[in-house]
C-alpha cells in the first residue's frame, strides 16, 4: 500500500463539519480508538442508561438476579456490537453505506432506516429521562412547579442544545463526550456515596420461596426480558458505530478498534449498576415508584435522594443527556443526508432534529410512549441484530476487502459497480435479514407488553433474538454457497467459505462517473 498522507490539522470546535457520508479523506482521519471509546461510552454513560438498568427490578427480579441479567446483557451486547466498529476505518464512511456491499446499492437503505429508528428512539429516551430529572431536581431545590409547562420548556431547551452540538458536527461532539465521560463517571461514583447507607443487596424481588406457582412461572421470561432490555443498549450503537470510527485511519490495527468498542460497553456497567442499585432502594423504600403499571424511576430516585444530591442528579441529567442525545441525533442526520443526497448533513440534521422533537412531545404528552420503552427497544434490536450478522459475516467472507468508490454509487445517484447485483439489490443479504427479523418478532415475548404469535412456544421465554441470530447466520451463509456472488466483489485473496461466479461488472454510470470498468482498489490492512 502507498504510505499514508500526513494528517491535516484538526479543525476548530466551532467549524461546522461539512462531510456527509462521502469517504473521509485519509489526511483528515485524525481520530483514535480512544476517541471511539469516549464517544461510545459517553453516549451510554447517562441517565437514560440508568433507566434501562432499573428494568430488572421493574420485572420483579432480586438485586442479585438483576445483576446477573445485567452482566449477561452487557457482555453479550458488547460482543455482538464490537465487530461493527471495523467498517468505518476500512471504508471511511458510515455502516449503512458500507452495507451496500452485502445488501446492494439500494438495499443499503435498510441500514439507514434501522439507524433512523434507533437514533430517534434513544434520543427520545435521553430527552425524556434527562428532562424529567431536571424538572424534578429543580422542583426539590427551588420549588419549580412540576406542571406540563415546566416539562415542555425543559424538553425544548435540552433538545435544542443537543441539536446545536450535532449541527457543528463530529469535533464538537467529541469534545462534549470527553467532558461528559469524566464528569458523569465522577457524579455516578458520588452517587454510590449518597446511597451507600440505604443500599441492601439482599432485596428479594417477587420471585421468593413463598411465591406462588404462577409467579414462579414468570421468572425466566422476566430474567431473559430484563437481559434483552440491557442488551438493547450496546446493540443500539451497531447501525451508526461507523459514524465515529470513519475518522480513524485505515492503518489502525483492527484489534484496537474492536477492543475500544467492546470496552466502551463494558464500562457502561457503571450507569447500569447505578440504575439497578437505586431501583432496588426505591422498591424497598418507595415501592409506588416501581409499580410496573406506572413506573417512575426518576421520581423515585429524587424521592430517596439526600438533599445534597439533588444538584448532582441535575448535572448527571444535563451532562449525560447531552452525550446520549448528540451521539444519537448526529448519526440520524448523517444517515438521512445519505438517503436524500440533496440535503447537506447540516440540513438533514436540522430536519430530523425537528421531527424528533415533535415525536418527543407527542410521545410524552399524547401517546404515553414512555411506558413502552422496553417494547420499543426490544423490537429494535430484534430487527437490527440480523442486519448486523449479515454485515459481520459479509466482512468475514470478503476478508475485509471493499471497493470504497462502488459503495458511494447510491449517494451519487449513479448506477452499476461491483455492488449493483440485481438492479441494486443483493437478495441474498436482504433475504437473510428479513426472514430472521420476522422470525425474531414472531417469537418475541415481553411479559405484559408484547407477545408474538409464536411467543409462547418456548414456555413464555423470549427466544426471538437468539433465534434471529442463528437464522440470519445460517441462511446468509447457505445462500452464499447455493447462489454464488460475483467474483468481483471479493478481493485479490478470493472468498472465504463462499463460492463465486465470474460475471462482468456493470460500469458505474451517472453523474460524475468515468467510463470503463471499475478500477482495482487496495486492500486495507488490519492488525
């Protein structure tokens, strides 16, 4: 490979980022795996993660059972997520664009749609939880009324701040997360001191020796359901992890990039355990706040907090919420600009931001969507995880080789190239994704909220996600063997565990395209 060009000086924080999903020039890739760690951890080291961490207690588990479910969810989610970090450095673009190689030039919109859903959902959770904490804390500190007007103002101000950071772009977002990682971590540790006297790890939950048979029958569905809620947090980064890793040089050893993504999620045990521990205290001292019919973790936390911790709670809500909101909304705007190339990244960010804010207000005051967080999160990961499986197995069968120019065909409104397949669709990857996603939804079982048509076949245990993982992997690899892809989509070393067929590659045509066959590209090395 030719030597890497000297990196350009990093732009200032107040310089608005101009890059969309076009390939980041090598000279501008100045980020490091540590930066990826900060962004991925900072985006989850927040109050909204604490809310997700409270769900094991809301599902009736004891503290130790909830801890086991949390560890299972975080570790499993981190293992599923971390390979998705390699696409950014290799291709210099986001993961939805990279999916063109496996779903086709047009099929890549699936990744864009999943990214949009995920980002809007977690941006909404961030604004809801942080806004509620700010209003509640201000009420306890200054007597601010807790009426709808207070919540409207809090949500609007908070969402506007997040939107402003996203408009400036990657560098400003990285700066916010550098501050947020340290500050939020310190505040969570301070919370351990605040609640140390009230915490009792012997909190028993509802699945005790005296529980009746009907309650005992719900243990495994509740345990698996809680683990899936936790797992949804790391998996939610899968669709847009490349938004940040694309600024990492291609020469960076892949093990460092994967390791940074993995460790960023293991580090989220800090907010998860804060949520789990405080929820167990709330359940013991103020059980009305953990009523499954109308849970209010934020209100319960403020009810049990010592007076001196009200201000730190507000700071956690503000700092952590900014971190989650920016990482979610930035990816949404970026990907929306790739689906509608006539919109710049800034225009797309503003457009999607306004739509997201509208969704937040409708959900909070109109449709009561806040109580459906667990259902929405589980359904998102059930549909996103098979897409991630196709991407990761595709990377492995291709030996990490891609044609960055052919990946940009859709964004440039062109046709042809290595990833054109059948009129822009690679039905192998598309079939593996949608079949696995549908099966996952059919077998989903979230107690008391959503049960798929086949959700009771496993005794009430939610097997939708593991089943969709297995189906996606087996079906995609089988289709690659039975219906070989063109030899041209594989690199100089050929395919791994897949057959190929020699067929001509249609030339790239359309705006800005050069005539002739696609030029060969170098293979990006990885450590």
